[in-house]
C-alpha cells in the first residue's frame, strides 16, 4: 500500500485509468456491435479481433509503466538558472504574447487553424510553443528547493489561455505533475489526513473537470452555442456523463478497431503516398518536404477526420488518435521494424535532452509525454515536445552564459576598484 503512495503509484493510477477506459470501450463496442467515439456508427470488427487489439493496447500501457524511472540524486544541471526570476519572467512573457495573439487574431483555438490568422507572427509560435515551454518549465522547477518566483503566475496564465482557446487536455499533464509533487513532498507515510485530502481534492477535480469538458465544447463551437450549452447545463447531467465522456476521450480501441476494418484501404493509401507514413508526421519533416517541393501525403489523424468523421463532430469534440497499436496494423512487417526503431529513437532523444537539463521533475514529464503523445499516435505532437525541450535547453544555456559573463565582469570591476 505504501508503495502505491509514491511516484510509481501516481503513474500506476494514470495507466490504470487508460486501461480501464479501453476495457470499457471493448465492452461498449461488443455490446453495440458498432464503434464508439469519433467513429461512432461504423461496423465493428469481430469480437476476437477486438479482444486481440485490446490485449495489444493494454500491453503497451503496462510496458511504459516501467519506462523512465526516477533517479536518486538526479540534480538540475543549472539550478541558479532554473530557479531564476529571469527564466520565470521569460516564460511568462512568451505566454502573455501568445495569449494576446490569440485574443487579437482569434487564432490557436481548439479545432481551429493557425494558418488562417496572425500574419507572420504565427510562425514564431510554430518555433516556440508557449504551452509546452511552460509545462517543461513547470516540471523542471517542480522539485527544486526554495520558492521559484512567478511560478504560480505562470500557472494561472497557462490555465486562462488554454480555457479561452477551448483546450483542457493539457490540464491532465499539470494534474499528473501536481500529484507527483504531492506524494514526493508529503512523505511516504499514509495518514488519515492524507486520505481525506486525497478524497476531497479528487472530488473537487471530478466536479470541475465535468464542467470544463462541456465548457470546452461550447468554446470550440463559439457564438450562440456558448450561451445555449452553458445555459442548459445541469449539475446532475454533467456529472453523471463525466466518466462516459472521459473514457470515450481516453480510449484508443475504437480507432484501432476502425483501422482493422479499413486496413486494406488505409494501407494502400499509405503505400500510394496519399496518407503520409509515420516518419512524415512532425513540423521539421513537413518543413523539409516543403522546401524540397515533395508532397509527403496527408497526416493520418487529419485523413481519418476528413474522410471518416462528420465535420460537425470534429468541430465540437473530436480527438482522433490513430494509436501506436493502430500503426502496427497498417504497416508491413519490415515497416513495423523500422517503426519500432523510430519510436525507440524518439524516446532516446527525449531521455538525452532531459539528462542535459537534469532533475526528476522532467523525468516524470518525459514519462508522461510518452503516454500522452506516443501511445495515442500523436507523433507530430511528441516531436513538438522534443523540439520544445531543445528550445528550453537553449534558453537555460543562454541565461547561464549571461550569468557567468556578468559574474566575471563584476569580479573584474571589484578587482579593478
């Protein structure tokens, strides 16, 4: 029991939530004999195929539970920079500029398109992702001793910015990090006070998350829908549908099942270049293809939405997830080997980058990013996370170099005086 009141216990709880969501999806699909979520209404594959796919999905989640373990004495490489007011204010400024950009140009909203507004300024936010930079900053400063100035102000701005844009998914990352921080700083001993606190805050999160899911949909639809949806909200209805909505969003099985039924068609589209292969997903790759004048094919996530999901459903709430397991069904055996090597390389790059920055806070975030991005098959998002780690590392190195130069200058001035 005590082992569960630990960072491993928090990881286990999140993995269990994803596994339960997929088991629920399997029962629901078999019961209805049709798919659910994004692909609701499409015919389901056979029961045996559903159960085999479920086994693959569960195996992946169990496997990642033991990845990226915390290390004792994993110290932050540049603690003076990580805890500095300069870094905090820099992150806050980036978030504030992006928030102003969103408000002024109505860009960056969930379900929207950054290409349609903002002029040349939008390219800055392709290179510098404010949300990911904040999350990396928040994780890096999580377990450092002392108080990090403006950390809470950054957190408030992050939540406000995401809510205005109709995003709540990244809130899950913060909840995970807060849970890790709580068990790490409150000690390993279980007490009645801790259990009461856990129950109370769990209930508060449950209530808030229930309403936030509906607010998110209202904000995505915009206009009269905001007043209509928020005006018709019933506390009982919202909370009673919370788990069904949550499990529907977290489960991967329905999309994997859809890819099983459409395997021949989708595999042919990949071979013909109509759908881009797994290695084309990501801003760096897309940029290279564009410079070379090569069409990499359509992103699998977007292709599934565009041709197999009603547009009005997408605008409201879709989160198409082709899934790590889904790619295994679509690829040939030689391509599967390359795909697995590619996944391993991305994870290795992740680990190397967080090692250069240091700190167990980033190791926890690194683990969660694998579960949040790689397992659902959001390869482009995972590569954006890796890129943001590199940007954060460059920011830390730049501030560190300036601190070193300033110290040398002060020493010279003192010696000269």
